[in-house]
């Protein structure tokens, strides 16, 4: 029972007149309430009372501060979203199955699909090169054969690849170029090099622009190989891929880019004259043939070719694993079109990472096997424009909306 007009005895609960010091009913000393708090009759009582309140408030503040720190430090970072880059970052954990059974952190990053391939490539550039880059490679966004050979070039100069539409640099691409602020720009397969060069001069401060576009894709690849040889001083090996099937080229591109191996093109099972001349000029002694039956007159020839493109791609990835490439950083992108996967190659190559390719939104059996077998090794997993892909082994192999 509480009253604002009297003092309640704590011994017998009797209600006494305001101002009473002793209970009228049992004679016990009383405590009166000032502003809702019971008055202590002695100074020592008030000190104890005050200390209890101070300790209580301090405890509440400490608990609240601890909760705030825990949420800010551990909970919020589990899902971070960067609306400027179109990427989402989710940190998860994976548990090893060896004798020690350790739990290791894995960072899952997704790049949302942009309005088109050009916008998606810009988002990939932001993810891979957040601090800018000294160099940039601009490639034709609608011509795989012209673009694939540019991957080792971009990695050699430490910059990304951006896709350019036939009409030239549009506003969103211009904004990304300005953010990157490269001093050196290469044009590969660009349909309007003069227009693009003029646009670059308006965007950047006196950029050095080099056009590496030949009369056809085979000559473009040869020009890029010469540029690589000049930059790296030597090329111990070249890679030859078919010009008309991009899955094989995409799968081997991270390895070629990481090792500084030029990518040359075959026409079916034939070597065009431009490719043969490039090999002679580079004095090539070793070649990796991927997805083509073309004959090469060299002693050191490694050939990877299976019954279908994805089988060949898986074989290439297994080979890359033996050459120092690692699943620590893995990228998953569609193999049904070339731009998204190709744009991811330069930054992936800098980490010597692995590129896995999907078909119709799913990891096909050869790719799925590699993924599940090496899942525990992955510390960074980037999923490019595949919103419905299932990345946990317990679920389906992957679905896309």
C-alpha cells in the first residue's frame, strides 16, 4: 500500500500521519518519502541509499554500452550494403571437417545486376578497385572475341576492364572512369576510338590513351600480346582459346591474367595467320590449348578439351589449381554470356582466384563438384548478378529467378 499523504510503517504496514517519526501502531522508526523516495533518518542511511542508486545506474549504463558495442561490432557487420556500388556483403562462417574442426569466417559478396552489362561492369569495377586504379582497359561490350584477350592486359597494369557500348562512353561509365582516375587507358575493340579518346580527355587529366584494336579479333589479340611482352619483358607461355565459344576462354582467363600469359585465338581447329605470327614474334616455347583441336608445332603443349564447354572449363580450373591458383577467393558468374565474368577477371587475377561459371542460373555438374569439394577453402565468395543462386551445399545446386 502506498500513499502520498502519510508514511507507511515497514514493520506493521500501518498508515501514519505525515511528519511522524515513529509508528503510532508499533513504535517502529519510520522513513518518509521525499519526491517518491523514502527518507532515511540518518546521514549514513542516505549515503548508502545514494551509493546503491549510483551503482545501479552505472550497471545499466555499462550493460547498455556493452550491448551497443556488440551490435555495432558483431551484428551489424553481418550484413553491410553499399548502395553506391550495387554490392551486398554478408559474412558467414564455415566449419572444417578435419581432426581439429575449426570454424573460419567467410565473406560472401554479391554484385546486383545493373540495368545492363555496362552498368554491371561498372559495379564490378567498384568492388574490385575501391581505391581507384593506375590503368584502365576499355573493351567492346558486344564482342567477346575482341574483349577476351584484354584480361591479362588489365591485370598486368593493375586495373579493371570496363565495357563500352558502340556509341561511346555514356554518363554512368564516365562517372566510374572519373572515380578510378587512371593515368593510362587502353582501348580494345572499341568501334569509335577517336570519339572515345576525346571523351577520355574530357573526363581525365591528360590521360595516355593507347589503341590496341586490330583489323579483326585475331590481330587485336596479337597486338595485346606484344604489349604484354613489352610490359612484362617476357611471356613464358601463351593460351589459345576458340574465338567462337566463350566459356573456355572465361575459365582460363584468371590463370592467364595472373601469370601474364597472353590469350590468343583459334578459329575452330585452325590457327589464323595472325596467331601464328604472334607466337613466332614472341618466340613462344610453351602453350596451353583450351577447347580447341588446333595443332601447334611446339614440344611443350598442354591441352584441355572435354566433351562440352563446361567440362573443358572444369578441367582448366583443375589445371589452374595445380599452377598456384586458389579457391580462397572464388567468383561465380554466368557462363551464358561473357561480360559479367570477364569484368571480374582482372581483380580476381590479382588474388589468384578461381572463376566458376553457371548455366541457366545453376552450377552445372562439373562446376558444382568443384564448388562443393573446395567450399571449405573459400574465404571470399563473390556472386555476380545471380540473385537466386544457392551457395550452400545442403540446398539445390542453384536456382535463378
